C-alpha cells in the first residue's frame, strides 16, 4: 500500500497476514487448530473488526462453487461407501507382476480417475490397498506411491471437477466445461506421460525391495462392495458429467445428482453426509471472505501495479501460470489460488484455463504443495512406509518443472494459433 494507509486497512491487512502465515505453517504453536479453523477464526476477526460487513461477506462467497463441491463430495462419499474405489484399487493391485507395467497402470488409472473424482479422495482410498499389495509383492512402495500422488495432481487438471480449485475457477470465470477439457487435454496428458518416465527413470534401481517386508501389514476392516450402489453411483456421475456439456447450470445439476444419491435403501443419508469434507467447504468460504475484505483495502490493485512497474505483466498467460505456481507453493495451493484470482483479471477463458492447470501442476513441487501428497504420505506411514520430504522432492521438482515447461509451450502455441477452444 502507499504512504498513509488508513488504520482500518492496517487492521484488515494484519489479520489477513496472520491467517496466511497460519496457512503456510499449517498450525500456530501448540494450538490444536488446522488451516480450516485458522481461516474461520480470521473471518470472524474481520467481521468483529468491521473490515467487512456481513452482507458483503456473504456476497464474497461464490455459493454456486460451494454447492458444486458439496454435490460432488456427496457422490464421492456414496461411491466410497459402496466400495467403488476399493474395487478399482484392488483391480490395479492385482497387476504387480511387472513393476514398470504396474507403475504405468497405477499412475494413469489414478490420474484419469482424479479427473472425474476429487484427487484427494483417490489418494486416500488407493494408498492403503496399493501399499499392502506392494509390500506383499516385495516392492518398495515409496516410488510407486509418489508416482501415484504426482499423477493424481496432474490428472485433476484435465477437467473442471478434478479438484476444488478447478470447480471454483470454473464458476468464477464461467468457463465452458468442454472447452476447458479440450484445451487442457494436451498439457495434462503429456505431463502425465512425462511424470511416468521421470519416476520410472529415477527409480529404475529402486522399484523392487531386497526382501519381502510385510512387517507393516495388519488386518483391518474393509468396506464391502455393493454392486448395485456402485452401478448407481457411476451412472449418476456419468450422467452428471454429461450435463456439464449442456447449458444447465452446473450447481443445479450437481445438487440434483446429490439428491438422487441420497435416496437409497442401503446406506443411511447421515453416513453419506458424514464423509462430506465440511472443513474444505469452510476453508474456501472463509478464503472468499478474506479476499473480499482484502479487496476493500485496494491491495490487489497495488500488487498488480507493482508487478507492472517491475516489468512483469500479470495479463501475460505465461506470467499468470508462473505466479499461480509460485503462490500455491509459497503458502497453500488453495490460499494462493484465491489470492491469484484477486490479482489477475480474467478477461478471457484461456486465462482461467491457465490458472486451473498451473495450480494443479504446482501441487507436485514439494510434499507440502498439495493435500493429496500429504494424504499419501500419512496413509503409507500406517504401514511403516516412510515418504520423506527429500525423497518426494527428488521426483516432484523435475516433474513439476517439466510440466510447467509443457504448459508454457502449449500457451505459446495456442496464443500463436488461430484456434483456441
């Protein structure tokens, strides 16, 4: 901000700065609060300080995005309880005869599934099944699991429902579902192939363990597969995605699909709704309010002007891609993503495409760059399989860098061409 910042703005910026520090650290000392709680407390503080009024706070939240996220989570919850994910993971786990073939199958199946279902869910359900299969087959699980995490982050960039950020950008920028998928297909699929070759190349001497270590295996309760509910869930999801290619509002068709999912005689609705990630919905709602308060201070415009003064044009698609990746890794991919939406003005669809893909690709840089990465590491640890920050970085940095090279090349090609989806 310029000299002479009003006192109320100083209070607002201080609150937001503390919240973003909490987002970076993931906690505050010994306090038992996570990122969602930190954002919620920050939102409350902004309301108490008068930094934003309740009507403006409500207006700041993109409710269609929140409703789509809720609906997709409901469908995903039913598929999980019906045993759909365990069924798929088990099918993949059966193909452990060749480590490289198994790695390819694992990465491409998790990547493509992440395009249709939230990548966090895919990693959460796949990790236990895949880890046990790898240990039983005598393989060292870490390279395979890292490859799965990288693939899920890349795969979720293929559609506007692959992760929460893609859902939000799709609504905020009013992006066409088919247009986005057509534009993202080349960089997403090329990056997925590159990720496989990078993981395969870096772990060529490390895919098979010296002995069959099953010490970490333990009997655990598994979800029974309900074929009828699996078919119902898959059918509803397929029909829902089909509606995204029409003019029907996405939030409306998603809510209808969620309502159909809840009508069943096998699983209690409460059980389905209990698996909805309410914390993620709180996190994004709170971030919207924080950014609404931030806009009141005029800081996003100041940041835009400062970047221009340094010779950095935020309207350049390539610059937008790099800024999105940088912001996501500096603080948190959700927080960085929402901040970018305030700084970069989306004047055309291609800018929205770039932000969505860059946010997903940036999740592969470090272990902490994406929630999906942490889910895999934490789930694997239950079987005494350790994925260290250093080991993830060994694979994540080259994959992330090469993915951004592909994205930047694709941007240049599309800007120079006459046909842009």
